[in-house]
C-alpha cells in the first residue's frame, strides 16, 4: 500500500526510537527537561530567534503566536484557505477573541499587495483594527505552494510601515527551505512569531515549536499551561525532534537516491568503495549539492 494521504502518517524508525529511549528528561513545567530545553534553543538559533517553545501541535503553536500579537477585538488577516482560518476550528475567535478577515489567492500564492491593501491598522472607534498578518509557507490547501521571498520582503516592508505584526505558519517551512534554497535565518528576519512542525516532513511522532522573542515566549509558556498543554517529561518527544534535525540532510539525500550516515548535527559519513564508480560519484555530488543548499 502506497500511503500519500499526508506527511503525518510516518512512524519513527529504529534510530529515532533509540534517540527517544536514551533522552535525558525532567519536568518541563519546571523548565527542567534538558532535551526539550536544548531543542527549543536549537530551533530558535536556526531561525535567529531569541527563544522557542515546544508545543504538542502546530495548531497550538499558531494559536499561542497569534494571541501574543493580537488582542481581543482586534483582527488577524490571512489568506482565505489558510490553516489558521480553515483548519483550526475557530480557535482564534473561541480562545483569544480574535476576528479574522481574509484575502483570496490562487493556490495560496502570496502577493504582498493583496494583504497590504486590506490591512487597516488603527481603525478608530467604528471598524476593527488589523494588528497582524499571517503567512503560510508552504501553503497547505494551496497545494504545497512555496511563497516567493521577494513578496515576503515586500510584505515585511509594508507591514512595518503600517505597524502591523507578521506571523509565519511554517508547518512545512522545512520543505519551503529545501525547494527555494532560502535560509532559515533569512525567513526568521521577516516574522515576529514563527511556528514549525516536527511531525510533518521531519517525521517526528509529535510536536511543533513556536519561535519569537524571550518576552513573547515567556508569556506564551504561561498560556500553554493555561490551555492544558504544560507537559512533564517531554524530552522523549523533543528527542525525536533533535533526531529529525540531525538526520535532515540524510533524509533529503535518501529521497534523491543517495544513502549517507548522519553521525551528528554537523557530521556525516560518506565512504567510497569498490562498487562505486565515477558516474555514481558525479551523481552523488549533484545530489549533495542540491541537499546542502541553505
Ligand atoms: C499541519 C499544519 C498545522 C498544524 O497542524 P497540527 O495538526 O495542529 O499539528 C498548521 N499549519 C499548517 C499549514 C499545517 O499544514
């Protein structure tokens, strides 16, 4: 059976299960889980953000992010078919008193002007004020659309002028990064809050990470507990995230037909041998070049 329903159907391989089994753990409600702490720091550093927060789902990472940017009675604008608007069951309205307004885009493709034209900050006593814009990259219901970095830059410039915050729903930002070659640090520059999933393309069984400033993350940690997601020895989940990031490169190479050994975050083993010829060498180099684009 070939299962192409979703990238969430993956199950942990033996290596990931071993990493889970060996993870040092502690009570994360006391911030005592070393594996969760190091994963949060690691993902934050990847994107040039001050801090990270492990969440059980991407929906929660999105919801904590937008509630930190938008006050009750204010507005978040997003693309019509975005996950935040269509697939989070009205959570922004139910839990945070946030109203949403949307712009439609073919295949979810971002055009900065679409969002900027409907943004209405400081609308006074009659109309709802826009305080944040959400961008989804890649766009799920758009069909995996990778958002153009020039449009993200333009949106950032326009939103800054208006004093409107930007949130990135980066559930599949890993895929956008591989497809576009845009670095995580570059994506990190344009958004005040970011959510990324560990449980999609990276193949971890559970988890997402919210990224932002220390101040926003400290407040969001309180809200995470209030939502009922203050978890205890979550190092066993965070370890899978570490493992997935360590083996990212290996997974990308494997998808292109090249097997390598991932020995650490910046340490891979590739050994030539008798059954490896010049043509394969050229091919392996091409696969590696593509997989290493950052
Ligand atoms: C999967 C996904 C999420 C989060 O989903 P959860 O099932 O809550 O982890 C958020 N945004 C997008 C675009 C997604 O595809």
